[in-house]
C-alpha cells in the first residue's frame, strides 16, 4: 500500500494534516505529531468440541501529541474530521502558553521497510475458513492421549493500519498483521487432573497456521500437560539454575529488559541508571532489543513515533551500551531514538518499550552446561511473575522443568518459584550455549496501563545461583 491509500482510508489529506499540526503548535509547543490508527480484530473460541463464541472489534481514531520542553500534552478523538481534530489539537496544545509561531515544513513521505510480508490479508479470511483450523486441532488433541478430557482453543487475528505525521515534516505509514492460536487442555489420570497450554503467534496471515504448526499446537499442548503427572518439586533453597532456550527469555525481558528502558533511567528509577559503558555481565553475554526480526510478534516496521525500527545493542560483550529510547529520552541523553517509542493505541502517548529482546548465542554447548551442574534445575516454561523495576528483584512462577543431579537430567518438576535480582542474574550468568531460540508465543507486555505485543529469546543459560522455592 502507498501513502495515498492510507490518506484515503482515514479520509484526510496533506493540507489538513499540516493545518492540524499548526493548531497543535499554536500556543508555542516545540513539536507535534499525529497518530492515526484503524484496528480490526477477530476472535473465535472452541470449547467442549464446539465453536461456541466469536466476536469482532473495530477501533478508529487519531492521537495528537504536543511536546514543550520535557512536558507532553496529549489528546485523541475517535471521530476523524477537521473539526474534531482541531479541538483535540487545541487541547494538546494547552501544555504550552506563548505566541511563538512555527513554520510547518512540507510533509515528506517516508516509505518504511517491511519485516512482515504476508500472502493473505486477514480481511480476506472469512470465519468459515478459520473454524476448520480449530476443529482439526481439537481432533488431534483428543487423538494424541486418552487422558485428555477437555480442550479449549482460541483463534485471534488483527490488522492495524497506521498513518503518522509530525511537525518536522515526516509522514509515514504501516500495516501490521497478527495471528495467534492458543490451545489449552486438561488431562486426568487416577483421579488427578493437570492443565497446561501452548500457543503460536506471529505477524503473519493464515498461511502461518500450516499443517506443521497445527500439529505442533496439539502435540505441545498435550505433551506439556500429561508430563506434569510425573513431576514433583525439588528441595527448596539456593542452587544453580539452567534457563532453557526460548521461552525462558521472559525472565530476560521482565527482570532485566525493563530496567534498560530509558524512561526508568532518565528518572533514576532503574538500577542500570549509571551503568552505560560499565561491565554488567561476563564478556560472552550480549543482549539486544530488535524490531527487525521477520514476522516475529514484537517486530515493527516503524515505531509509534514514526522512526525506523532497528536492532539496538543493550549489552555488548558484557558492557552496557545503550538504553531503549523514545523521543523524550533521546533528547534528554543527547542521542538518537532507537525506534522504541511504542503505544497501545491512538488513545495513549508513546513510551520507551521493548520489541524482541534476546541474548545472542554464546560459546558453550547445552550438554556441557547440564554436565556442569551438580545440583540444580532446568526452568522450561514460565507463566507469570512479579518484578520491581527499580532494584530488579523478581519472583517467577515456573510451570515445568527438570531436576539436574550430578550433571544428569532426572526428575521432571512443576509449580515452583524462582526468586532473585535481575542485575545479579546478569552477573551470575556463567555459561551461555550456542542454541539460541526465539519464543513463538503470544507474549504481551504491560507498562503504565498500556499493553503491546512483544517477543523474546534466549540460548540455554546457566545462572550460578538463584533461590528456588515450592508453591
């Protein structure tokens, strides 16, 4: 799609956009931007062997932001017309109070890169075409193991059209697809029940849910559930912890990544506030936040401030290199934005946020890491946790994993907590394997009342000590 398609879609033109920006700056603001959004989403649910619920949601609107110094004025309207946008711009403009005038430059079109090319737009996929996917997965779930007594499957998809313009003369756009299927099942054995789930999500169309992924969804959901029947709990205490490749990246995201978002550092909340240029981990540890991974859930072509996305190196060879910046923090630190300004929708102003946060492969082998552990655990799947951004203290709930004894994997484990501190975990990473894996699940990150899609990844990593406790 070209710019003119987006202008027609939102019913605006370049002259009107420039006029609204002029209104936003009419009281002396330093900067103004407009964020147009049209979101379409669908949900279908299957339970008790029948599709029993479905709904769609449509949102449309524009958010107008004015910046004066370090202050932000923000307003939005769900009706896109010259009159309503002018009123919203006047509201946002009230952050400033002077007669300073601005000459608005001609808007120059910036065509972004495309990191999530798709074959079939979701708008062309009817409900009738989606239902067979749920039914096929449901059949496979029950066929895989006779102990399964219940299956719940949900199918969600969305598209977002974005049009962005600012007072610096930049106008750009994006079309964001997303699909997700989640499979949850309950199994029963000798009167005992276990439940677990598995999901896949990507910035792709219906082609993502091919036969291979349909089989994976059913197989992973069932196997992760029935494996819990044989699982126990390790003795509580401080021990070595191996973070399994892939979804263990949630610990990296929550306990470490948030502390590297620039607003927390600009406000001296994060423990990383004075760590730029200093060692924070061993020299084989490199951590990035990346918006360019093809079709990955957290990828973006442009951020929600109209900047190109890119790969941002946060920690390189153990040295803290950068924070994740939006416009405000970039001005504060005298650097360029990192393409990390994100918002939930046009109703919110952007904040520095993660995209795909992951650790690069290291010099070790997974087998080598396991053999090095005398007594510890492998954490395989996480469900939730709590993190204190300032100090980095965390508690994470580990749904499943394994006990390691004398360098060998022994008993499966479940339902335990791991307790620690993010910066201390970084320091205590003693081995990093070469088996990097990006998680493919539907992770959503919350911050300051806003939720955005993200992803994360990790190779197999050994942490020399963490506190492990039962639930």
